[in-house]
């Protein structure tokens, strides 16, 4: 009888180990020789820069993109207070359409605006544009508005049809930092894409735009982060973005 109980216990332990390893594999980011080489060349330097800025390597990340000023901001969570601080701002080489306003349909060559989430499955370490991650367009809001299209990326190689293109050195740093965050404790990170800095004064200048109402809705999410320095929970209801405050 004791032998039988022992066999059952061993079996349960093996099952638990199997499930644990399965979870670890699920959290793992896709790999390639390219990423391995980039990591060997850059990761020690990146770790030093991260530590100099008083962050921990693998800390949760958050990205904001501003189309008008062609900037990508990479924020990291402060391990002391739990709020996010700006790690670095990168100049976007080019983005789809070079136009303000949301992406509406497949093939319009317009880069989206809105609130998106990126998990490990959206990383592409073998992109023909060096390294890339899919922002997750169309999201629930886009689908509610019947917007179409797919495979909208932040990638390298300096060229874009409907994506956000960075230089290869830039995307290498960005990619390694978001990958490290996803490999640690962050299930997914948010990417907020705005037409411009969403100040009341700048939005007032767009009063006559067909997108003024849409941009006013985007400003709600922008203001949440500006106030709390923590990305809000984002959903959609009645074809509008809705936001809920997150604690640090």
C-alpha cells in the first residue's frame, strides 16, 4: 500500500514538473541566431545603462509613440515606487503614410493610433526588417469600428509601408528591453500611439478635424498616464475607449 502511495506521489510530482516547464516555455520569447548575436554584442552594455538609470534589467516596460514629432518613448517601471519613468526617447525613421489619423482599412498604408498590447507571441526575431514586434492591430476598438488590416509592426531597417520603422541600432535596444520584460514577470506591455502630444492647446488646434472626437477620447488615456505614471487598464464600450486606473 505504501509503495502504491509512493508511486502516486512521484507521479504527481512529475506532472507538476511537466506543467511548470510547460508554463516556462509558454513565457519564453521566440529565439533566432540573430537575437542571440545581438544579445551577445549589446546586452552587457544595455544592462549597464539600465542600472545607471536606476532600473532593474527585466523591469516592466511601456511604450508611447507620437506620430507628429516622430518619437518613440520607452518607459520602465521604477522598482522603488512602482511608477514608470522614461528610460529613453528614440527618433522614428519613418511611419506608414506620414499622416495623422487612425488606420481604417487594409492597404491604406496608414499607421494606427490607439491603445495596444504586446505579448511574447508578437515578437518576431526573424523579421525581414531585422527585428520586430506586432503591436496587435486591430484591437477591440478597431474591430468595433470595422477597421481592417494586420501585421502592423515596430521594426528596424528604416523603411515602412504602414508600420513604425526604426534604425537597426535602435530596434536592437528596444527589442532586447521588451523581450527581457516579457521573459521576467510582464505578461504583455502596452503601446499607446498618439497623433501628437495630447495637450489641451494642441488638441484645440484640431477642432475642425474629422478626428477631433476620436483624439479627445485618446486624450483620456494620455491624461491617465500623465497623472499617474502608470498605464491605465484599457477597454472599449459603445465604440469608445474606456479607462480604469491601475495602482503602481
